[in-house]
C-alpha cells in the first residue's frame, strides 16, 4: 500500500467549490437572459415560488453534479495510471457542468410561454440576441 502525499479531502473540496461556482454562474447566466428579454415573472414571489429558490437550488444541484461527475470515474479508474486518473474525472467534471449550465439556461433562462416587455426586440422564445446561435437554447 502506498502512502498518500496530499490530503484526501483536497480533490473533494475543490470539486465542491467548482460545482458551487458553476451553479452560481449558471444562475447568473439565466438571470441575465431573463433580464435582457424582460421576461415577465410574478410581481410578488412567495416562499413557495420557484423563482425564490432558484439560486440556492441551482448551486446545490451543480455541487452534487460535480461531486458525482468526479467521484464515479475516479472510483472506477482507481488502479489506472496517474495521468488517466486525473484526466478522465476532470474531463467528466467539466462536461457535466457545461451540460448542466446549458440545460439550466434552456429551461429557466429562456422560459417558453412567458411574455416579455421588449416590444419585439427579443424573440418570442426569449433567447437574447447575445446568445451564440450554435449553442442550444
């Protein structure tokens, strides 16, 4: 059995921080899209309204997604060579967080069936003009 040089919690803490930062970034991206298109939301959100809890739930979902995206490949590749043990979980982590941010933007950043106050400057699907067209929305 070999001795670990780094503390065992280093990868876990960095993964949780990366997930939380990605969740906050996804929330800010969706909020910027809704503000650009002036999406009409409820004027007085209640405690049970989705928009009240969007930010903390997005950060929590991204944190747990990041932890799972790092842990599963790291556990499967435990006996692999060191470059593979770092490259595959890191790549999986980045792909999972990008997919989560795109899904969050498509679902909550550009809500369908919700009106906007832009007088025609924003499309009816609430996708802002600054969003890159090759990316899904």
